[in-house]
């Protein structure tokens, strides 16, 4: 299948330090890929290069067959590359309904309209209701975000991302900071993601990675050291050395 | 199935969020106040008209400061541009129809908004504040220099608006100007109510909270803010034009730092991020100023200072904002 | 060539006077994150006290300065405790409202107590007159102001970078909660910094009184100048403020010499240009 | 609704609300017109940075009423003050409108700033109210309405004689330095016209921004121009002080460059601060508090009492004092009836002895004709500084009006 998302030989150095070193990655519609790596492996930089918040020194980012390296972050979102944030970045004074409606309107190019209110736009409300309903947020749709639980805020992050109808979705630790009792809902939401959507999930929680991903990419010291099936990742000696060791240590510490 | 869901959702929405309710109340409050003002101070309409003009400036400021989070101490540039444009159209080109003058004011205000937005939006926080200060001084100096057009520090006189729609003269009593002002304010207010609850208004509120997040939703904060600046300029231009038409003179003070700072004080006094807050702040400040400065002009500054301190200490969200919060809390408690 | 030197000297003198007066504001705005529009009001109080001490009581100039600095701090302490403490960490607009309110009150009171006329701080004989630099004369008190500016810059740099208090201050600024957890009493640190800032304001008000004469509207008249200088430099940075003062002083002076008609344009266009290039000021750091 | 001539606004048309309103207002109005109290509305800067000038207005008015009583014939005189802190024509006009419509004043007076006065002139005819200007000094104001009378001075009037003084002092090349605003530009033009007529040359004319704090570069510019003298105009207050100090400190004074200015620069309330620095500076002006005459002695006594601190007394007080004189004469002439044209006509050509010396109202321009004095800042025996009159230019009109044409 034609890849919907492709990264070719991406490089970026800060000073003399190559933080992203010749990374190539390709994803097809429907892919469920987990990107893992120890702290300082360069995941954040990689995400920023992909989303367009950071310009690469060399290399290429392609979206739906088109080179988007020269296009800024906003342009890439409009072309279907959407991300969620590791720490929720929501508008605390606004309601979930407003969040999703804003995303829907933005996607349709209607967010600049000066008249009307989404509450009286049946098509928008329809979509808002469906999306929030699917994620179990419908009861809360008119509460302020600052008044709803953190787990629900994480779900809302996903809802906002989905409302943009992305082709490629970057999920940055979707379950981070969520109490154990609520992770089930999030995992359910992840399982329910549209089938034709390519999802790249950055995650620390290996249980979640194994349940979600069909493919695992391991980033260490700015380079991809493994790209294969979840079942093989634990067997790979380089991963064991570079990643799992430090992960084990980290979990000890925590 | 889908249809019922939608209707369901709409009926579920809290009454205060429903479209239209607040607008009607707001408009009736404005009109009621206007009528009360007319009968309570029939001989003081000139000052009431001036309050309306300033209220338009403060509303305009609220759009960028209250709704978009832009810090500016130079907003009078937009107001002054509108005032001078309307004035120059009449004094130099003989365009004396008040509605045409108003149109000049709106366009000039919008253009000034575009210019100011392009500069002010380049920084955030304190440097942004300073950019706006630099801009207002440049505008002021420019108007001072171009004295053949603006009258410089002597003020632009010779503005002679003809009768409104050919029927109502702008006379000594100031009734025409007052009614004209009230109508303009009501129209602007209604339009702004629509805008702030429109998708665009929602976008701006979101930008105020987190511009980075908005970028990741595919919207350009800069473009949206520029658009808001132009709208804000048009609104301030209405105020400026009203001022020029009703007083038939434009002075450099309408482009001054003092006026910018005063309008910001009025806005924060009433409460940012709410059109009612902007109106409340303007009315309270102007009345306070009028009463205190008539009672004791030598000490009114001290009293205004005390008022501002008291507001920060006891009504940190502004007069309207705090009152609204109290009402909301009461309602919730029930 | 002589003219160039002459302008350079004027620019230096003007820049250093600006520095002396506005560095206190840089401390409050950068370190305490308060948009303190009342800074000029404190400088003015210093000027009034010094004027009263030197002119009406006939005290020595040096003594008048000391009296002004400590007198102003004394007046500022209750203001800090009652008013400023409420706005630490508040939104900028709230701070603007509060400090404008304080400024208005101080102006009104000064007008009532001292009257609306100009007040001067009589200079001692040593500082009067001019010094001949060979190619031109420069007022002695200007040289004095330059020296004061350098001394203030050095002392502040030392206090912040080299003393225990400086460490605590920087810690409180970077992360107040962490500093408190480590046993730093941030309240006291803030109060002391505020006192220092006010003292510097008063000092600047007195030393700069020859250039910016003391009168009730001093507090409003120069508010914008101080604010501009500090933010162009990058709030909280002493070298930044120094560079900004010299740079803006230079632009202002040169502009006023070459094309006085467009003096304001030069100054404010430069401000806009600098901020557009350095959105956080010349020495600005990313906001913590 | 058009209002014909100088009649009061009479409601026309069938609009009920408007009729009631107009009737209400007319009631208030007629009360004012026939009662025994005649109200005078005074607009000026009573707060803000120029409050001192407003205070002087009030002192002059109080002094006049203390000396001449608060009654004209049977009518009581009441003064209503309105505050416009800084030049703000819109506010000024709104307040004047309020004074006329709500308070029912028969006379408008005061006005420190030109734009504030200009803004009011279009109202006068409709309101049937004369305007007596007690300060605003731009020549053109009197041409804006036939109901304006001015008892102060114009910048042209006070700046022209100094040109002759400069020429007589043997100076033929002068640099003009003024603040870049209306009065500054007026002063520049007046001096230039006068000096060139006298055969001198203005080598350079600099206009500097109002908000100039540091005058050293300007001083350098003056030195470089090669002029033998400098003509300066700045608004009173901190900038004047800075300018004069810079003049001394940058070696211009010791370098023999002479200083000429209209008297705004050395107004009495600034002299304690200017002190030594201003010593010997020559200015021309219409009034010095030190003027020697029995009229002035009586005035200063009364005005000093009114203002509280005699050191704060300066020229706006005399403009206000004479303004009250003109208004009293107007009231006498009209017998308390409201007739603006008759009132103004009555004072055309009026002459009297003011605290500043002999003055008259020019029937043509309605501006005051007066002596202009050359003064020099001198130190009195008690250590205070004052403007010492050294030469008199008699019966000066306003050359600015001729320049307008």
C-alpha cells in the first residue's frame, strides 16, 4: 500500500549533537505504530520535526505522497497530520462541546465565521454529540474543562484530534498521568480509532504499547535501532541493551 | 435518530448559553439606560454622547485585550484615526453627510487596526505593551507634524456635519448626536454580541488561552488576531467618527497615550472579556470622573487612584466580572 | 569629528542618567514580575524628600540623598505590605490597574503637600558648574550621574551574582515554590528586593533631578520612558538595561542633534525595531 | 431642527417627547435668564499637570470679585468652574455645552489651551453666549466667531517685540528653537517676521518635540549654527527648567550667545526653581507680577490672598482678572439680559487701566491692545527672583492677525 506518512533521512543537530540522526520511517493507512525510547532518545525533537515546529537540517517529511518539509505546522495540520499533547493543553475556560466544535469548524474552514453559533448549527452539534458520545463525555459537554477529571480531559484531547479528521495521528503518551481506574476508557478509545487512520503513538507504558501497537519503532540516541513487530522487540539485543535496561532502571526508581 | 440527538442536545443546553437571550437583555439594558439618561440628564446630553463614544473605544479594546489577550496601551490610535478621518473628510473635502463621515471613520479605524496589529502582534507581554506605547506616540507625532491636515496641536476645526439623513440637525442641545450615538452603540453592541459568540469569537477565546494549541488545530493565531484587530479598528473608528461628528472638533488627545491608558483602566475596571464589563467600566469611570472632578477638581486624581486600588483589592475581576461571578455562585448554591 | 565626540558624551551622560533612574524598575519587573507603573512615583518621592532636606532644611547634599533613599523605603514598606503583596503573580492588567491607582494617589498627595510648582535639589558647590573636556564643557553633575550609574550597576551585579542574598533571590525568581521548600523565606526576599528597587528609584530621582525636574506629574510624565527603557533592555537584566539605556540615549541624542524635528520618530521607531528583532528585550531570557 | 439667529431653541414639529424635553430645558433656561443670578461658566485646567494655571484663573477671578464685589447692579454673579486637565477639545466642547444648556450660563470664559477654545466657538451664536478668553494665545481664535473677546495676549504679540530687542542688542544672527506645537510655531513665525523686518537673519529654525528631556544635543546644535543669539519658546514647567539649565551648563551663556524669549519662559511660578540659572535672561511679555503701579499692587494683594501661596501667582491670573472686568462691563451694558452681540458690542473699544498697565479692546479684532514689556530676571533683596521691567513697548496690537491674512 502507498504510504500515507513518510520520513526520509531526517537530521537535526543542536550544536554538535545530532539529536535526530538520519531517521526514516514510513506508515500506511491503518497502521498502529508505537514509538518508544529511553529519556533523551530524541522523541520530542522527532515529534517537533514531524509536526513542523522545528526545521530539519536535512531530510524530508512526506504526507499523503506530498513533501511537506517546507510547510509550517499549521499547514501540516490542514493536510491531515494531527497531534495530541503529552500534558493536556486544553482551554480551561471552555467546554468540551466548544473544543470539539472548534475543531470541526476549523476543519471545515468555518472557524473564521463572524455570525451564528455552533449550538445552532445542527451538523456541527451532530458531530460533536457523536464524538463526545463515543468517548463517554456527552454528559459533560457543557461543563467547563477546568471542572472535569483529568482522565476525561485526556479523552477530550483525543476527541479534538479526531474531530480534525486526520490521516495521520500522533499521540503523545495518551495515558500519561491518568489514574489506573481510568486507563480502561482510554484504551477503549484507542481501540475504537478509525480503521483507516495511521496512528503513531509515543508511549512509555509497555503494557499499553503491546496491547495497542502492531509495530514498534525504537529510537535511541537520535537513531532508529529497531523497527518491527512487538513480539520481536524484546528479543532484539540492541534494544535490550539501549532501551530496556534504562527502562527497567527507570521503573525501579519510580 | 441523528435528528433527535441534535434536538436533544440543543434543548439540553443551559438557558444562558442559548442564542439570542443575552443579546436581547443586553440591548434592552442599553436602550433602557439610554432613555433613562435622556430624561434624567436632558441638559447634559453632550457628555452622555461623549460617554458613548468612549464606550465604543473601550468595547473595541475589549475585543483585542479581553477576548484575545493582547496587552495594549496604544488603542487610542484606532479611535483617533477614525476621528481624524471623519473630521478631515468634512473639514477638507466637504463631505458633510454624517453617515459618509462615519464610513470614513470606520475604514480609517480598520486600516489603523491593520497597521497596529501588524506591529503589536510581533511580541507578547511587556514588550507588546511597549510596542503599543511606541506606536501611539508615533501616531501622535505624525498627527502633530501633519498640521496642515490635522490642525496639529490647535485641533482640527471646521467640521460641519449636515443634518442626519437630511432631517435632524446636530444642534446645541446635542439630541441628534445623542440619539445617533445610542443607535450606533446598540448596533455595534448587537453585532459584537454576534461576533463574540460566533465560531470566530470562540477561536479568539481559545487563542487567548493557548495559541500553541490552536496552531496544532490547524488555525493561525496571527491571522485570527489580525482579523480581530481590523474589526476592533472598525469599532473604534465608529467611536472616533461619532466623537468628531458630535463635537465637531478633533484634538491630538484623541490619539494620545493618556486616552489609551484611560480606556484600558476603564476596561479593567469593568472587567475584561465581557462586553457588559466594558460598558460598565466606561460608565462608572466617566461618571465618577465627572462627579468627583466637578466636586473637587484639585483632588479627583487621588480619588480615582483610590477607586482603582479598591477595585483591585475587592473586585479583582472588575466591577461587572465580580458581580457576575457572585450571581453565578449564588445560582449554583441554590 | 569634534561634534561626534560631543554627541557621544551627551549620549553617554543621558543614557547613564536614564539607567540610574530606571534600573530599580528593572529589578521589580524582571525579578519580581510586577509591571510597576508606580516606579516614577517612588523616584518622585525621593526627589521631594531630598529637595525638602537640602533646600528647606539646608542639609548637605549627600545627607539629603541618604535621607531620600531611606525615607522613600520607609514610605514604601506599608505600600508593599498592603498593596503590592496582593498583586504578586496577578495578571499584568491587574498590576497595571493597581500601580496606576497608586501613582494617581501619590501624585494627588504630592500636589496637596508640596504644591504644583517645580522643586529643585540644590547641588553642592563641587557639583555645580561645568568641567572643560578640552573640546567642550560638560556639567559636573552629569559626570556625577555617570559615576553613580556605574557604581549602581557594579553594586547590583555584585549583590545578585556574588552574595548569599543574590543566590536566594535568583532561586526565588526561578522557582518560588522550590526556593521555599529549600528554606528560603521568599516573602522576606521579595520585601527586601522591593525595598532595594524603591531605594534605587529614590536615588535615581535625586541624582537625575537636574535632568528630570521634580514636580507632581513627574510620576506620569516619565512613566513611559522608564517602561520603554527597561523592556527594551529585557526586564531583570542589569547589563541589558545598561546597554538599552546607552543605545536609546545614543539614538535619542543623535536624532535630536541631527533632526530635532523628528526626534520622537527616531526614538520610537528604534524601540519598535529593537523589540521586533529581540521580542524579549536585548538581554531577555525565555520566560520561566 | 434649525435654530434661527440668536433665538433660543424653540421646539418645532410634533414630536411629543422632544417638545416636553425642550420645554423642560427652556424652563431651566428662562429661570436663569430672568433671575437675579447671572452665571459665568469658566473652563480651564483645574487638575492635572496644568492645574497651577487653572488655579491662577481662579485667583484672578476671586481677586476681581473681592475688589469689585460679586454683584453687578442688582444681579448676583455666580461662577461655575469646569475642569479640562489637558488640551481636550471634545471634552471642552461637551462641558461648554453642558454649562450653557444645563447650568444656563450667560457667559463662557477661561480657556487655557487654544484647541479647547476653538472647539467652543461654533456654539456661541446658537447659545447666544459671549466667550471671554483668559489665556489661549493663538491669534486665529478671535476670527472664529464675532462673539469672542480676548483679555490675555497672543504669542505673536509677546514674541514680536523681542525681535527688536535682539537687533538693538547688536545681534544679527539668531537661531530659533521652539517646542513643536501650535504656540511654538507661532512664536517662531512671529520672531522671524519681526527679526527679519528689523534687518536680522534667522540662521536656523529648530522645532523640537514637546517631550524633550535632554537639551544638550540642541545646545550643541545652537553652538554649531554660528548664531549670536538664541530665540526660544517652550511651555512653562519642567522643560523650561531643563532648557535654561542646559543653556548654562553647555557653556552657551559663558560663550556669549544671548538668550531671547517671550515671557512664558520665565513665568513667576517657575522662577524659584529656575533661580540663578535664569538670572539676566531677557523676555518680553504683557505682565510681570512685579509691575509697579497702584492697580497692580491692589491686584497682587487680592490675588495672592486668593491663591494662598503668592509664589504661585503668574500671568493667567491677570488675564482672568481683566476678563472679569470685561464681563462686568458686558453685564452692565445689557442690564443682565442675555444678548451676546450687544454685550460684545458694548466692550469694543473699551479701555481701562489693568494691573498690567493701560489696555483697550480693539473694536476690530476684539483682542486686547496692551503694553508689552521687556523684562530681565533679577534677584531681589530678599533673595527671591523676579522679572524686572526695563523697557516698554506701548500699545501693541496683535501682529498675528495680520499674518493670518
